[in-house]
C-alpha cells in the first residue's frame, strides 16, 4: 500500500531520493520467513520505515543530499539501520535532505527540493524534509531524521506531524554521516506520539560503536506516550520564546495549548532563560566549525565523486576540483565560516566564546528544571514558507531554528507535536516540549496529552 502511495504522489512530493519496489517486497517477504521460522521480532516488525539519506545502508546508495557522494555504496549499515532491520522493519527507501543536513527547507539538496503535502508550493522543513514529507503525505508511517539544530522538530512542525530529538547520545551516530558531531542527534518522525515513541525505543540504547553514546537505559518513552497525562506536572513557558517574534497564528495556537495543559491539571509557570537569545549565534560558530573539520574527509580519494583525475594533475588539484564541483553553496559557506572561526588567532574570540555561551545556556536549562518538569515553546516562529522565499537569504533561513537550537547546544531531549492550524494560512503549528537530559519520557508524556 505504501509503495502504491509513493507511486501516486512522490512525483509531486519528491520525498524520496531512492526507492526500489522489488527490494522492498523482497525485504517484506524475508520478514514473513523470519516470523514463520519462529524468530521473535519486535513490535514494529513488518512496518515500513523511510530513512533520511544520511544513514548508511549497505543495499542502497547514501548521498547525504550531496553530489560529492555520487556513486558511493556504504560498506556498512548505521547502527540505527541495523537495529531496525533486526527488529523486522522494512526499509522503504532513502529520503531527501539539505546537503549534509545544512538547511531548514531541503532547498539545499543537490537533487532539488521536496514539497510540503499541505501546499506543494511550500517547504516541508529541513534538513530532514524528505522524511517529514513522506510521513505527512502518507507515503510512510515512520521515518528517521537527524536533528543538529532543529532538523527533526522544525520539519515535523511545518508538516503537522510528530518529530523527536532524543537526549544527545541516546541514539547512535554510528553510520550517520557527520555534520556537527557534538550536536547531531538521530530521532523519529511519525503521525502520532505513540508511533514516534515505538520507533525511538526500537533504535535507541547504548552503542559501543559511538564514543558519545550514553550508557543509561533507554527512557520509558512508550509507556509515557501511553500514559499521556500531565496532572500535577510543572510546565514552564519559556518567556523569551513565548510572547513575540513569531507569526501571530503560531503564538495563538501555542497559547491555547498552554491553556489546554492547564485544564488537564498541569501547573503552568513562566520561566526566564535569558541566554537562549544567544543560542543561534553560538550555533553558527560551533556547527560550521565542526562541519569544516568533518567535511575534510571528502578529499576525492576516499568516497564518491572524483573530478579531473586524468593523470596530469596533483592530488591537491583533484581534491580542489572535486570539492569545488561536489559541494553546494551552503556547504561551502559553512566550511569557510568554520575554517575562519577555528583559525589561530580567532579561535578564542569565536569558537571559545561560543562554547562559553553554550555553558550559560546549560545553566539556564539547569535553573529552569529546578522549578519545572518540562519547558514549552512554539517549535518554529512561522508556518511553512513558500519555496524560494528564503533561498537567497541565509540569515532568514537560519531563523527557522531560533527556538530549537538551545536543546541541541545542551543535549536536552525535545519533541514537536502538532497543536492546530494558524489562522492566517491554515497551515500546521507545532508545540515544542523540552525536558532534562535523559528524561525523554516526559516530552512524550506531555506530547501525547496535547495531541
Ligand atoms: N537549519 C540548521 C542548519 O542549517 C539545523 C540543521 C540541522 O538540524 N541539521 O544548520
């Protein structure tokens, strides 16, 4: 049924970069065989899942939305890919994304943008926009994404679905093509909170292959999603994100949702996080710095594309030609920003300063969680914007993640759940719920109560 749906609508949504009908059916049959042979499969066995094209897959290409990985076949599966195969899920295909997960709209994909099922002229969010479009457009019931600055929560918000960023280190980065290693966090997309929790639980847990993987047990997110009650829970409204700065219809739906939480028995208080306003600035030094280092591995020798290797050029020349042709403009902008920020003489002023801001933001979170159990805000300042509107204005694009970035800088878990449609344009609005590190269950509990 999902393959038929993809055949019917993907020509318009362009959510998938790779899908192979026969391979999908073969996987489904092999799961039937495993079940018939008595193997005990997980609760999601047989359910299709679409993977953001940043997770390595041995049987499908993995491009990270970039031309530079053209033709590359990963020799290994990401831990998340492997765990979901073992649990008996069928990989439906690989979804479109901003190149190396840099962006908020999928317009930075080397393969063209994906489209929002609510309005094909609008963006499905990004960078995991193929994954959000696939689930919102009923092409897949579940998908995976990665969230470095908001790339799961923002696309979930603008397509009216659920997207969660686990605690940093709670989901494995092994086999996830790196953007900014201290921020990158894989997580689930689904059309309801319980489905997202089931996927979260299916792929999470300690991974010895990821040095930043946390050793603690996976928080009981499925139980929390089933519980779905907020009675007596202390909910903090982040003052700095709640009052203004976004579209009127976004704030209206957010305020109603806060009232709903109160009517369900939550104790709502306003909380100030004064350093959150510096998060975006710190992020655009830290993320490009780490990216400039991570992307050095694309040297024309190890992976994919190689340009100008005709026997007359040096390795350096081939590398320069390959990187010039293989990387898109946003990736180049980040590499230059990051290289500049890390260069000797500037390191203390930029990267060092940004890390200090990160500590201040962590203190804001710690203080807030002395008073409340969760924090809430709108997920993103506006509903889905038209394709092209911010494509030539990187600063306007960066603002999409204004309210999601703090949780990345500190590793806190967060979710986006739909909370109605904006009056101005009838497009979905998302509620963001943030919790203390390793209290992922709380964001599912609150999300399930309001959905
Ligand atoms: N939009 C942000 C950026 O471009 C965040 C991306 C992400 O979370 N991967 O960096």
